[in-house]
C-alpha cells in the first residue's frame, strides 16, 4: 500500500478534535474572518484555484468557495440619496437651506448697515433694527419647524405669534383681519417679514401725532382669480409727499419690495391717512408649486 | 488696470447689495445684478460678463441654464449657494462652489482670484484672443 506523505498538514488533522476547534473559532471569530478574507484576497491575486487554497489552508473546499463568493460579490455602491424619495430628508434639506440663507442675510444686513452708520445715533438705530429683524427671522424658523413641509396654514393663526413679537420688539400693535385665508407656509412666513419691516418703519417715521400707540391693520382677502390682496395701513402721520417705493434707499423698503418680487407679486402705496400699502400676491400654494416644478425640470 | 466686469445673480436683495459693494471694494465692476433666471440670461445675452457669481436657487427656478450658457461662452464663474455639492447637477461638478453662509469679503477675494486667473490666461494667449466668445452678440 502506497502512502503519500504530503508536506502540508493533513486536512483531517484538526477536525480530529472538533471541540477545541469550535472554541478557538468562538474566541477569535472576528480576527479569523478578517484574516481569512485577507489571505483569500492574496491567494486570488496569486492566481490560486479554490482547490489549492483549500489544501494550503486546511479548510474544507465548501468554506473556501463560500468565502470567495462573498469576496467576489460586489458590494453595493452607496448612491447619494434622492431627497424626493424621503420627505423627512427633503424637509431637513429645506430647513438647512433656510437657515443658511437667513444667516447670510443677517451678515449682509449688518455689513450694509455698518457702512452707512456715520454717527453713534445712526449706529444705535441700525443695531436696534438689526435686532428686530433677527427676532422676526428667529420666530420664522420656529414657526416653519412646526409646520408640515409644503403645507397650508391659516394666515391669521400664522401671524399671531409674530404680532406678539412685534408688539414686544418693535412696539407696534398689529390687527389682523384675514378670515378664512389659507396659504402656503413659506408665503405666510414672507408676509410676516414684510409686516415686521412695515411695523418698524411705522414706529420710526410715522408715529401718530396724538401720541397714541402705533397700530397697523392688516386685511387680507383672496379674490377669485387666485390672487391674494393684502392691505396694510398704519395710524401714523402718513408717507412723505415725495415717497417712492422705487427710490426709497432704506433697507426696510428694499426688503419689502424684494420680498414681494420674490413671491411674484406687486406692491403700491395707497392714499389716505397714515402709510398704506396694497400688496397683491399670486395665490400662495400655486406660486410655490410652479417654482418647484421649474426646479424639477431643470435639475 | 483692467477692472473685471462681474455678473451677480442672487435672489436676496440685501445679500446682493452687500456683495456688490464688497466686489467693488475689491476692484471689480458689477456689470449686472439679477434676482431671477430670466434676468440673468438676458444680462448674459446683452453683454458677456468677464466673471459671474450665481446663486443656484433664483426667484424663478435654478440657475443651471445660465450656468450652461456661461460655460459655453467660456466665462469663469462660481456658485454661491446653500446647496450641497450633491444637489448641484453633475455637469457642474468642476465649478467652484462657495457655500452659504460665507463672509462676503471671502467671496469677493475668491471672485478676484477668478478674475486674475482669467486675465493671466488671456495674457498668455495674447491680446488677439481677448474675447474668445465675443463681448456683445
């Protein structure tokens, strides 16, 4: 009988004591599997066949094959998530953009004001304005965080907390008459920014002569053709004769007109006692839908 | 000294005003300010700028069509945006992105760098090629 003496350890050698084998496996399972993967990768590089690998490692051929399959099977590539697929992600992304843009706005506003502040009084006034704007932005973020993404809100309910803030930080009372007006939360938020600016202007330039508290009334009506008309009137001494929205250099009016433009609307001054403005906006929800469609087409 | 003409597309008026002042302080001329994609495209057609700075989200949509036009005209530009790289169309992966919020003097510095790189390239190529795309069409 011929016996072939291999220089390699016998395959059955270790299996002779299965208990010991198992405990080693448990103790060093992780290390072993990593070691195994690395050795197998090296063997693959060397161009060994599974049979040879089995012979050199003393592992059953089936184990080698199984390990090789897991090595060779491509691992899925993590693709960037499509925000549209997960509403929670989309919401987070929206919030991130909003925060980044607000901070950029705040920094730009402060720089802009700092260029124009030529006296201590002017600097003080600019800082007070800046604080009032930051208050409004902070409130806006809190309100948006509470509102469902892309959802509709009641304008009166949305404005409520803002009006309280404005009474505190600006010192103007706001009366809101917008029965049954609902619109996209993002549009409602922008209206809040406009109200804040006009309230600041009313306190600064148009205090009522009789010493009464500065009060603004906001009336909002939705018209048939998908338009929202907003009338904002204060009880002050009115706009200057030569006042023009276009020529107004104050940051407040720049913010008001650009916000209205951003919403695709128009603004004009009205005659009468006190400063009065008429803002016409395309109906909130439709405006945002068209912008979103637009984005989708072009991305 | 040649003052580079910069096109600024930004939908936030206050940010745009501040940036324009900062760019002018850094020695450039703001040749146009746009808040919408339509305005941006009009301005590019009216007079090709030397450099452009684009926000991705403009009033009426994203600025990618304008970016495409600038690329075709060989105008160096950068995005100024709160968008992550993954949110920008892949054809613009090679375009520098300044992420918002960003200090406006840093932005101005970067735009000036773009302008100087462009001028240096023109000097190397010679004055005959100063406007490869033509200033006005």
